[in-house]
């Protein structure tokens, strides 16, 4: 169910292909309402949700919507693999369903091409309904409007191996609350453990810079994170690496990742969702005994799934009505009770701690849910949709050189930003 990890960006070639087929740069379609009674059928396309877990929820929702409005819902569900290619193919062939499950990065090139409806124009009151960071995720540089309604959200919190940290005189009642403090802790524990207990297991990312207050893009849509503040963060990583606070595998991509390393007792810190408590109970019960959960350091990342309305829908009023119905607070809370670990996209729903924790008896997970509920108030998307996988690969290569001391941190960042700006999709 956790599908946000692979959704950092849409590849540039796919976006360009769509622009070529639709004329690119097309003006986003305005909302048009007939003002008449709703009728007919709308098509909903979801992303790998038709199964024994979620089908009963949707079938009831569709029946309730038809009873209230007279509108029938035809449910299309696409498999997880190849979803963005399927959506782009539908857009190119002018067969996009009325309401489509799209995260912000896949919605971006479609909005650029003018094939998605500006839902803010359709109903200006919607903006105040949804979590601010999630609503803003569907607004893009150079485009006027909002091109999706937040549906269900995710975020991470911080998890610490308190048992291991205490061995190196770390005050676990006062764990770091800034990224700079986290990197300093990695340096301290790395040195004290002689590299046997790294705290960090990854290199700096765009997310890290953004959550530390480093501007990543300007209003013109240019990458601008090659700043002295970002260079200082890379310098700190270099120092922590040299002290044994970051494993060598993190620089080569061979490390299994923060969460896996944490469960194996190889690293003392990770980020993960609230369901990590259950994962630890199942896969690392000994480590879990000393685990501490705290809010995500810096700005909390926001992982967003939403629904967009096709601009060429032949039943636009019904499509808008259904998208609003699907994403209202009651229906989102009901969905997230099944999709444990995710949060409703509405302000009211994401604050409903009692409903979201109903049936949960694990004290560590209950604490984690409470942290996530609080984090949702300010969580935001940290990685711009323009950031591509190729850019990340190039960034990793340059930062590995900088952290090993082979090039300067500022030089590495300058090269990364130059590469990103030359290869971004406009």
C-alpha cells in the first residue's frame, strides 16, 4: 500500500511525450457547470485498490453516491506497475476517465498540457477544506489553478534505537530536533562506537535541504539549493562520515536503507510511518524494546495521493461532485481506517485522532499516530515535482565525491544545480 517511495517525479521523457501530443503549454481548462441536476455515469480510475481489502469500501461508497445523486460510478482499477505510462497513454488518446487517482508528480505534466480541470475554479471553497500542504501540492509554477483534490496522505516520523544510543552517553530524553543536530549526533556516536553504530545511512537529499529551510526552487522554477547553508550540511556529513557516523555503503547505494538497517541493528536512526511500530514488533522485537518515536526532524515530508478531474469529461458536473464526495471527511476517515498508517487529506479528518486510532492497542503505535496527527498541520511536499530520477542519480554521484573529500561541497552543489536546471522539463 505504501506507494509514495517510487513517486518522487515523473520522468522527463514521458512529460515531453505528452506535451508533444497535446501541443504542450496548453491553457488549463476552466470549470464549466451546467447548473442542472446530476445524472448519468462517471468513471473513476484508481491505482491498485480493487481487492478484498478495499473493494467492499468502494462498492458501498458507489452505492451511497448513486442513492444520493442518481449518478452511477463505473470503477476502473489499474495495476501498480506501469501506472504512469497508462495515464499518459490515456491522456494522449483523449480517453482519460472522468476522475483519476493521481499523485502530484503524475498530475503535473497533465496539468501543463491542459487535460486536467482546475478544481479551485470549480469550487473555490475547497481550498479551506484540505490540509494546506496537500492542497498546494497540486499547484505548479507557471500554471494558474489547482489540479487535484487530496485524498489520502502519508508522512514519516523519527525512530531511534534508544538502547544503543545510551551506550554512547546520548541523552535520549533530549534527542535532536534539527537536521544539523542529527548530523552532529551521528559524528559523536560514530566516533564513540568507532564506526560500529552509524546513526545515518544515506546521503543528503533535496528533502533534507528543504526540511532544513534551504530554498530548493525559486518562483521562476529554477533550482537554487547551491547555497552556503546547504554546503555546510554537506560538510557536516563529510565530518560524520569520517568519524564513522555514516557507513561507506551509504555512498555507493549498496546499503539496504535506513529502515532495514535499523531493524537489523546496524543503524541507530531511521524515518518511517506510524505503522513501523508493528513492523518492529513482527521483525525486530528485541530492538523495539528500546525504541523511541519523535516528530520528524525539520519540516515533515508530505506524501500525497489525490484525485483529478479530466478537463474533457462529458459529465463534468457529476465528475466534480463525485470527486468531492470521495474526498469528503467522512469518506476519507473511513478509508484511512482500512489503509492504516495513512491520513485523511481534509483538515478535519487528519485531526481526528480518536477515529484514526480506533482499534489500535499498541502504545508505541498510538504515540506514533498522535505525532503524525500533529505533524499534518505543517507537513508539506519537500521534493519539487520537477526533480527527476536522473537528477537524483547525478546528485548522489557528486555528493559521494564531496563526502569522501575528493571535491568541495560548494563545487558539488554548483554542479548538481547546473545539471538540474539544464535538464528540467519546462
